[in-house]
């Protein structure tokens, strides 16, 4: 009876160990931020956004320069103008300044909109490639090992190079 009890305990421990070993998931990691910055599509999108930003910046700078020039002109002519004319000019300058602020805000919104428009297909392409490689290699989980992602230790399989091959670079 004592041997039977020992045998049963041994079998239960063996089955438990095998069950635990087979229940463990395969986990890999990838630095998604690094992958994205190295994607040619991302570099092209950043260049396009930079060009758009410079265009808006140049337009706003030109308008701001016009405001400064007009302000200086009105300041120099203030003594020669009536109070009513000076008040109209001050209102005009205030309106121009408000228009510049609105243009800056609209430019930021347009750049953010364009960024989202450009980023969505890039992120989707990267995500699809990560999933394809992860599934093909039999991983149950692929963690993002980018800085600040919450992964403290990433000693397991790094599939970054495999995903780059899948994406063609």
C-alpha cells in the first residue's frame, strides 16, 4: 500500500510536470519602434511630413513678416492719422495676428491629419508582417520590446530580422 501511494504521487508529479511544460507558451519579442524607423516607407513619410511642415512654416513666416511691416508702418504714421484711423489700424493688426494664430493651429491639425493618413498603412504593414512571422515560427505571443513598452527583460527570440526579411529590407 505504501508503494502504491508513492507510485501514485510519482505519477501525479510526472503528469503535472509534463502538463506544465506543454502549457508554457512560446514567446518572442521585437523592437517595433526600431523596425518602424528602419522601414523605407516610414522614412518617405517623415520626409513628406517635413516638407509639408516647411511649406506651412514659410507661409506663416511670410504672413508674420507682413504683420510686422504693417505694424511698423502704422506706428510711424500714427501721429499723422486721426484717432479713428489709428483705432481701425489697431483692429486690422489684431485681426491679422488672430489669423496667423488660426493658420498655425490649422497647420498643426493638417500635419497631424497627414501623419495619421501616412502612418496607418505603415503600421498595418508592420503588424501584418510581425503576425505572419510570429505564426510561421510557432510563437503564441510576440511582445514589443521597444523602450518604455513595459518589457523588462527580452532574452528570448528576437524576430526583428525575420520581420525585416518579410518586409523586404
